[in-house]
């Protein structure tokens, strides 16, 4: 009736890989936050797909996805507040210029 | 319905391809504002996939919270930092090649595992769609404790964000 489950899982794996690459190599802190939100979205696709295709009780996966969205909103708010506070003190948003605690 | 089905299937693959391309753009674009807009396209594509998986409420929440709130927050903080006027800054840090190798290997392993695992298939004929009413009932029934925890967590995180981001009195 639908496209196979494997294709959705492969799609979310690719999204996860792109997000990991972005989180590892970006210099801009806001770019790193965008990449982390991509990772959480890939996890959400997996939860919705499993709740549609394999679960005996389909509510569970969607409720977990709702919790993940709430946590993603909280992490975005706290992360961007940290970026703003850091920019006020150090005048930079680049992660490799923030090396005050580096030995 | 059956005559329309190949069209729907093709549309779903098109949505998946567009979201992947937009995710690549969100990661690789030098201008961080354009990256945020590409990220918004990815979020809308994921909402479309949620609708195709019959998770209507999840799609609505995705559009409201992600596209409505998180992207707005990101764009505001881009405008409050220097991001836009700094065109010559390098995009990548010096570990970008090892990072590329690591994520290629990771994605390859995950795709291989997805194809090898025998997933249990539910008979999709007796699938009952999850309505918003059913979600609300189980959110207030079986999952009421995590629901309360997540609301306390969210309010704590938001108060913490306000405290961290507000100006000091003496400056």
C-alpha cells in the first residue's frame, strides 16, 4: 500500500549522515545547531515510520516523536541563548575561535 | 485510489529527494541565512512524509513548532550575531576531511544494517490511523508522567535561556 519501510529508513539514515557531517565540520555555531536539529528530525522520521509499519500500538511512536520535538525546541532555545551570550562576551560565533579553556 | 497510487508514490520520492538536497544545502551553504532557509525546506519535506505516514498531528506540530518557532529563533539569532556581513569566513574547520570519512562510513553501515535486518511487517489492512483524539487520550492516560516531566523540563529550559541571554546589569 505504501512505499517500503526500508526506503524510509535509508532516507532517514542519509539525513542523519548529512546532519552528523554538518555538526562535525561547520565553524559557525548556529550552523552546528541547525545540523543537530537535522539529526533529531531523522530520528523522528524513524519513529513515525516504525509506528506506521511495525508497531502493534501505533500511538507510542508518535508520542515519542512529540517528546523529541519538545526536547528539540528546548535545546534550540538554550543553545541560541548560549550563542548570544557568547557573542556578547567574545565577539565571535566561530567554534574554533573559542579556545579560552583549551590548553 | 489505486489509479492514483503510482503518482502518490512518485511524489513521495520527489519529496524525499528535495528534502535531502535541502539538507545538503543547509549544511554546505556558506551564507548562514540561506542555510536556515534550506533547513526550513527540509522541515517542510519531513512534515510531508509525516502526512504520508498518516501522522497528521505530528505533521501539524512539526510545521507549528519547527517551521514556526525554531526557524524564527535561528533567524533572529543570526541577525543578532555578525553572521550575515561576514562573507569571506571559512566554512569548514580543519577536521572536515576526517569528519566526511567518519560520516560516510557511519551512513554506509546504517544503510547496510537496514537492508539486512528482517523487519517485522504488520498487516497494513487492519491499520487504525492514529487520530489526534487518540493521541490526546494516551498522552493523558498511559503517558501522563512523561508528559508532566517534559512540561517541567521545557519551562526550566526556557527560563534558563532567558536568564542566560539577558544582559548583565552593569554593562
